[in-house]
C-alpha cells in the first residue's frame, strides 16, 4: 500500500531514547560492587515496567515497550561488560572505589567525591566517574600529594587531603 493512503494519525514516530552515560572507546566498564547491583536492580525495574504496559491501550503499549526494549538493550550491554573492582581497604592512594577529600589550592575550596563507574556517577550523590579529567589526574596520587589538572580551560592545582574506603 502506498504511504499516500495512510492517515497521518496512524503514523507513529519512533520514540527517542537517550543513550546511557558515555563510556569512551577502548575504556573498560569498571563498576563498584554497589554499581553492579544498581545495574541489576535497574534491569528488574525495567522488566517490571514492561510487564505493567500490558494494561495500556495498544498504541501506548507499543510505544512504551519500544522505549523499554531500547533501555534494556543498552543496560544489558553495560551489565555484560561490567568489571567489578573491589576497593582495597588498606590504601592511602587514590584509586577506583575510594572516597577522596581534596583541596583546590588555587581557589581554597575543598571537596569530597567517591570514584565510581560511569553509570554510577552522580554529582548530587558526590560520586564522580573514573573517566572525568579531574579524577584521571588524581588517580595514583598519595595522601598529601599535590597534582595539577586542566579544568574548564585552565590549569588548577590540588592536594589530596584524605583517602577512604567506605
């Protein structure tokens, strides 16, 4: 049948599903144990949402299921590639999974973040992905050590004040 004979109301736009947080090419998908569990919990929530679509009208059901299927596909890829890193409790070195308190020596401000995987990152929860430029500059530094990072187009100086494993 020619598309000229199809009513406009019958034409469905495919839904846009935003991609997951970017994991740079060639970078392993490191996650904390809590991050892996969060991915599995997210999968269960999506499966529950999929089952709940059965009660929707046919058009809404198709649209919701299409969105959920894309989200599940993206999530399955992340779960399959996840490499769980157990934090070392006996460290004074900044590593994946540690919580770091540091000071911006140029501005005098102090911050505290946990270094996590890209899917776990949340500024609100004080969790920053290991792929962030500041974190890349910080990893491997020892307690009390200073380092330089390029932030927002300028070189800034920092000092590691505390390294913890929670």
